[in-house]
C-alpha cells in the first residue's frame, strides 16, 4: 500500500485499485478488493453508508478499511491495524491494549509514508498527524469511543478538484 504524497490517493497494488475521496460506489464494487474483501455495510440513515472490509496484509501488518460513502461518492476513509492479541469484545478491552493499537497505527503510517509525523498531541486525546499540501493522514486514540483509528482528510479545495 502506498498513500500518494502528491494527492492522498491510496494505492492497493495487490488488488490493482486506487481509493480516493469522490470515488463512486460503482467503481468500488467492480474491483477485486470489493469482491474479495467486503465484510458488511451499515446504513447510517442520513445519506451515509459505511462499508467494512476484511483485513489485508500490507508490509507485514493486517490492515482493515472502513469506507464511508455519502450517496454514491466516497467521503471518508478510515483504516486500522489488527493483531490476534487485540481485544475482540468489551470483556477483553483495556486502555493499555488500545494504546498498543494506537502506537502500532503510528508506526505503520511512519513506515508507509516514509516521513516522521508533523505533529503529535496528547490533548484532548493522543493523536499523530502527517501534513501534506493536499490535506493530512492522521492516527488517533479516542477515549470517548474507546478506539484507535487512522484516516485521511483532504483540504476543502482539494475535495472539489479530485477526479
């Protein structure tokens, strides 16, 4: 996997696919990534639909993708690393385990982006951000949802200029 530092497009070479904000749901559904890795979908009932995918191996890490479409357009890209020792339910969850996921996510992003984080914060909650001219790639531990996530944000002007 490569996150293109010029435009924020995610390239999944194994599946010969590019994921980017504005991509159509029909484009996604035609890919091997969708056909082989699709797990389930959640209709938020607000025009947003989350599509969840089985983890794939990328540079020694198991990475799962959650793609949020608004109508027919990809709007939000979330990712996460996964290992067997991670909590599978609330009975196994501890903040210590979740912080390990957060640190593993940061290590993964540093490895694939090949640059150190631009910004690290502890408040209001732990986060790590890699800034680019088109937007940023981020990792956060959110105690309110008791979860760690990675994602991509595009600047407003970039959102309208994409494919």
